[in-house]
């Protein structure tokens, strides 16, 4: 028992130590684990903090995402609505598609029919091609014949052009001989007139400072046995009663190149006014006697200066509808034959200028009635009209709505030269006194310088070329003449030998190029289609016209007492310095005065007004 107890006692401490050791080992393990757990706890805490921070970020991101999600939801709702609309549109499109398919089916059927028609046409085309091949062969034969005929025709044309140029030269020679003969006749006539004047000195009328005595009264009235003013209306008995309601007198200068009018109130007969306002805001005393019609030549599109030819385009292949010049009493080389009845052209121009006259009278005297209170006096070109021509003029004036009746006494006529002489005697200079010579009806104004310029162009480019340009593109020919007038004729004084004028054909008349001969073409191509018109060339254009004027003045002076004569220059050309200088050189030592009125272009119209006032007063001549 004791051994057992002793053994048990020895055994107990050993077990206790063993347990303690095990506990210590376990504790150490637990302690180590605890330490590890603490470390892991610290790590977890740190990770937790990090996760919290990340969580916060995630929360912020989630809030943003929620907002964006809300927006997406809104957009989705809008898209749904739009989708619904699109679905509806698609439904409508499907319905339309079905309709279109139905139409397409119909079109397919029609297309089948068209294809069948095309097949038939193709067959017909093949037949036509075969026929055309035969026709082409025949055409080639015709063309061969035509080419030979054209060559022959060109040769004939060249021969004709040569013959025409020779004919022109012959006509020039004839004209030269005729001019010499005319000069001879004029000299003979001058001598005869001088002889007659010596025998008829008793018939010379004296003109005092205030008036002109009545010399002869029987429808026509003479000054110095020659100067006449015709009263074509055959007024009878009491003229003052017939014209008692006239308040305004209008003098219309219906000229060859230019037209204008003057006017005055009978209560103030010394205040004669001249119109200077025209269509296109032109401020000048006259406008061009030109009309521009529409393509059918029915209606007037432009008149006066706006109707003049415009600068041509470089490439112009279609024929033109050129301006219409009335060219009263003369032939203008730059104009074609009137494409309409000349009476219509005269009526249309008078109607247009009549509108300006009526507007001016209404503006100055609103209470005046044109048809009741206005006397119209028309000055016509220098040569007197025949009774037939006068009747035509009266008819044109009536149709232009310028008078109420065809034979109205409110319409009078006078020639330009008579009207001018009347105005000069009455208004310009008392030194004109003594005698007023007979008028000599001849055309010798600046328009004839244009004619000389045309002769110059014919010499440079050939008669055929100018004729063809005139026939097909007459507006370009007119434009060349207009430019010459503006830049050469008007500024030419004759005092500057360096004066010249350059014409660019490509710029002014491009279609002339196609009509010139090969020889002229080569020359002009070398000169780049530019011609330089020198001083002597221009002077040669002026001299024949001025020489004629000088001859006429010589005849006029021979009819009057030389020591009391005065030369008055009127009209547009009278303002030209070269003309004035030539007249002064020729007559400065033979006459007392050489006058150019203040408004020489308005002299004729003002003289017509003066004549109208004399008719109202019942006088033969003022």
C-alpha cells in the first residue's frame, strides 16, 4: 500500500510538471497565436480603414451613378416615346411602301409596254439608219458639189468686192466731178444773184431795232425777197380770236440726229425756256432722235439717249435688234433700212417726246389744258416738205396724241433755218439788221462727219466687211460711230497736231473680225486689231463738211450788203472750235460779226416758239 502511495506521490508531481509544461507550451502557442491575431487585427483594422475610405469613394461613385442612372432612365423614357413615334412612322412608311409597291407594279407593267414600244422603235431605227446611210452617201455627193460651188462662190464674191470697191472709187470720182460742177453752178448762181440783187434793190426790206416790217402777205412771208415762213394752215380773218385761248407756245425741234423743245407763256413772251431733262437723267438741251423697240418691233422700250447702241459683248453670235434712227431727210450710212413703217417710227418718237412736253407744261402751269391752251410749232429739217410729206407729218402728230384734230390750228410747221433766222433777228444781235438772206436748203451738219468716218472704215476694212457688219450686227457699227463722236469728233479743235483716236475693234465691234479679207486680217492681227486714227485722218473727215458750209456762207453773203452782214452759227456743230476757227479765218475780214449764241443747240426750238408767238399776235413775221 505504502509502495503504491509512494509510487502515486512520485507519479503525481511528474504528471503535474508534464501538465504544466504542456500548458506552458500551449500558452506559448496561444500567446503566439494571440500576438499573431493582434497583428492580424491591426492589419485588419488598417484594411478596414482602407476599405472604409474605398467604401466612401464607392458611395460617392454610387451616388453619381444613381444620378446618371436617373438621367439614363429619363433618356430611356424619352427614347421609348421617340421609339413609339418611330414605330408609328414606320407603320405609315410601311403603308406608303405598300402603295409605292403597288405603283411600282403598275410602273413595271407600263415599263413592259414601253420596252415593247422601244423594241418596235429600235426596229424602226435600224430601218432609218439604213435609209440614213443611203442619204449620207447622197449628202456626201451633194457636199462635194457644194464645196466646189462654195469655192466658186467665194471667187465670185471676191470679184464682186473688187468690183464694188472699184465702183465706189468710180462713184467718188463721179462725186468729185459733180462737186466741181456744183461749185461751178454755185459760182454762176452767185453771179446771177448779185446781178438780180442789183436790179431789185427796191425790194430789200429794212429791219429796225425793234421789229421787222411786213413785206408780203399771202400764206407765205418774205424777208429780202427770199426768206419765207409758210403758214400751212391757211389762217383766215381774225387770227387773234382763233388763238384767244392759247396760253403756252411749244417749239419742237424735230431734228435728223437730235430733237428738243422750248416753251414759254404768252403773258411773258420774253422768257423762253428750253427743256434740259430727258429719260435716263440726261441733262442736255437735246436728246437723240432714236428709238429702241422690243423683239417684235411693236412697243418702244427706250427712246432718246438711253436707246443708243450699247457696248457689245466679246462673244456675240446672235443677230441684234439695233436702235432705230429716223434719219429724216438723209441717208445715214451706219443705219439699216427701217425695220418698221417710217410713219410708225415718227409717231412713236413724237408720242414719247410729247409725254415729256406735257409733263413739263403741267409742272410749270398746272391749270393749263394741253389740248385747249397750247400751240405746238414743229421745226422740220432744212428742206421744205412737199404737201404729201406735210400731210404725213400732220397725221403722225395726230396719232402721237399731240393734237386733237388732224387739221388743228394749234399745230404749225416751220423749217429749221427759218426758225433759227427768226430767233436771231429778234433776240441775238441788232447788228444782224440790214438784210436777212435766203435760206439754202442743204444738209451739212456734223452727221456728215460721221459719214466721212464710215468712208474711212470702209477703206480700212473693205466695203463688203462693213456691209455685212451693218446687215447682221448693226448695233456694233452704231457703237463704233458713237464712240468716235464722243472721243474724236466732239473734242477735235484742229489746233493740236498730236491729237489722235484709237479704236479697239475687239472691244467695239468684235464681229467685224469674221467678215474682213485674209489680207486685212493679217494686217490687223499684227496691229492687235487696233487702228490709230491720226490728226490728219480726222481733219480729212471735217474738211469736206466745213468746206461745204463755207461755200454756202459765200453764197449767203453775196445776197446782202457786205458791209452790214453778220454770220451766226447755230446747232450742235456750231460749238466745234475747228469749225469756228475756219469760219473766222475765211470771213473775219468780210463781215462785221461772227456770232455763236449762248445756247446754239436750242436756237431752232426757240425760233419755233418765236414764230408761234407771232402767229398768236396775228403778225406775218416778228
